[in-house]
C-alpha cells in the first residue's frame, strides 16, 4: 500500500462517523464495498472506489477533502512515516479501517476501534504518529456526530420540529436533514407528533424499523422516552436508584 492510497483510505474512514447521521443506506453499502476491497488486500481498488464516491456525492466531498489535506500534511511533517514498509503500512491501515468501513454503525465501530487500539498499546509509547493522528481525527468525528444528535434532541425537548426546522437549526440542506430524521426515527429517538403517548414509549422497545409517516410540511416530530434517556442517562439512572 502506498502512502497516497493510505491517506485516501484514512481520510474517508474518518469522514464516515462524522457524517453518520446524513448518510443514506446506499452510501453506507458503498462504504462496505470499500471495506471489502481493503479486507481482500486491494488498497488501490479501495482508493479508486473512494475517489468515485467523493466525486459523485457532494455531502462527502467537502469533509473528505479537508481531512485528506490534513493527513497529507501530517505525513509530510513526519517523513519517517512514509518510510514504513508497504506491508507494515497495509497491515496497520487495514487493522484500523476495515472494521469501521464494514460496520452498519460507523460511530459505534469507531469507538470500539479506538478503545481496542488504546487498550492494546497502553504501555507502548512508540506508536507511529499517524496512528495517534488517525485516532484523534476519529474522536473529533464522533464528537461532531454526537453534537448533531444532541442539538436535535434538545430542541425537541422544547418544541415540535419538522424536517425543514431541523435543516434550519443545523444549517444543512433539507435532504441531509431528512436523512438525519430517518436515522433518529430508526433508533427510536423520535416519533410522529400525531402518535399517542403510549406509542412514543413503545417505540423505544421496537427493534425492527418502523415505517416513517408520509413527509409533508405539516409533519412534525417529538422526542420519545429513548430519546430522552439518550440525553439524560445519568439523571434517569440516579432517579431509578432512589426509587429502589
């Protein structure tokens, strides 16, 4: 694996958890295919697939390009990293990126990868700088995704919101807001404002995808009990302890 392909793959992998909430199922499937190519030791094919995806999907282009330049600069500042053998570099990149690329939940997988890597190397102070940089970028991407979810759920605690309201709140295109709503709906964090109170509580326990209501400008959404717990897990846990 050459340094150019490694940089493309790392930048793309960090982009995914950052955009978790706005990625369509089709785009996630395409990312899985990139992971498959890399898992079968075809980094050139994986890099080509990434470049094609970035070229045809505007939501990927800007964050990917920023991260790609950041990784390029990091490699240039640490030229010794470029001298790592091709085989060692390939093993390192595959080990960190394939589990994320092939996951159905990029944020969760990134968290697990970070925890696993840090636990394995907690006594090793000689980790390559590019590994530390990759982990740092992933942590920032996770924080960005978490912040978007928190912003929406906190707003829903105060008032009902439509897709257009969410787009305005986050200053993102309506199409991206629509995908975020679909993700929050699938997680059971939100429900239709027209549903009953019992329905909102039951939504927290339904594992299979629920059908989304037909979207129109009058469709508004409300926080479910699961969404409230996501915002206030410690508060609810303390309340349950007091009741016991």
